[in-house]
C-alpha cells in the first residue's frame, strides 16, 4: 500500500525519536533473560521501524549536520511542488509500506499504551522511590508514537496520490503544479497532518501549520 509522507522536519524528528526507546525496551527485556511476548512485539516493531525509515524521503539528509544553507525547500528531494497560483508547497512523497510493518508498529503502540494504563492504575504511594516521573516519560513516548502512527495510517487523497506517484525523481529537479481540485485535497491532507502532530501546543501548532499553509 502507498502512503504520503511530507518533507517535514517535525514528522521526521518524532519518527526518529522512537528508535532510542524501542532499543532501550529491547535491551531491558533481553537483559532480564526472558523470552517474552513483549520482547517479540518490540523486536518486530523495531525491524518495521527501520523498514519504514529507509523509505522516508531522503531520510539520510535530515540528520546530516553539513546540509547546505542554500537548499531551497523541496529541491533536495528531487522535485518542487507548486499551487495553481505558483506558491511553493511542502512536498509530499508516496512511499510503499507493507501491512505487516504497520501491523507490527501498531501492536507495539498498543503494548506501550497498555503498560501506561497499568502504571496509572498503581497508587502513587506504591510506586518505587525515584520513579515518580517514569509514567510521565512513558506517556510522552506513547503520545509521540500514537501521533506518528496516525500520520502513517492517514488515508491519502487518491487523486493527489496518483499525481505524485507519477513524479520520477532524478538528478534534474522537476516542477509539479497541482490543479485546483488537488490543491484542495492537499490543503486538507496537510491540515490533518499538522493537527495530528502538533495539536495540544498552540505555539507548536501555529509554527508547524505555517510550513504548509
């Protein structure tokens, strides 16, 4: 199946931030010497996380500190997207993902959410000393994971997806201008992405929305 991923530093930062906690959970379970269902679920999710990472648009450039300041938004990824009025838009990229990878990631999110719920059910006075902030940290991780998965599972507008799937990326930078009806689809889709990733923080939402609209 194809999904549309934005050339968006907010999305990539949240997606990339999942690596450390996934590995930390795996290390903790492995160190305990337990061949548990939790370890299998998280291990499958990490493998699927890597598979999706490798398909993200020019993921290697996002964490390259030496990126040129002369890059124009969208050009480094092989094409520039324009509105019918000639305004440059944040590019979207079709990537093909498997239902199995999305399923592994969803199962891991459900596992983390279940652990959060169980922790919240423990009376505060019974929690180990020094771990009072652990539920807060774990809850923040689960929230980021949930937002990332909602973007990955967001159904792309079919007309927009069809148009962008025909864009062949190469050494020559292409210009793609959306027709009016697809610009409407684009605006709605991008608004959904911004809302998913940044809702709950007014400043972050406004700054993020300015990247698209």
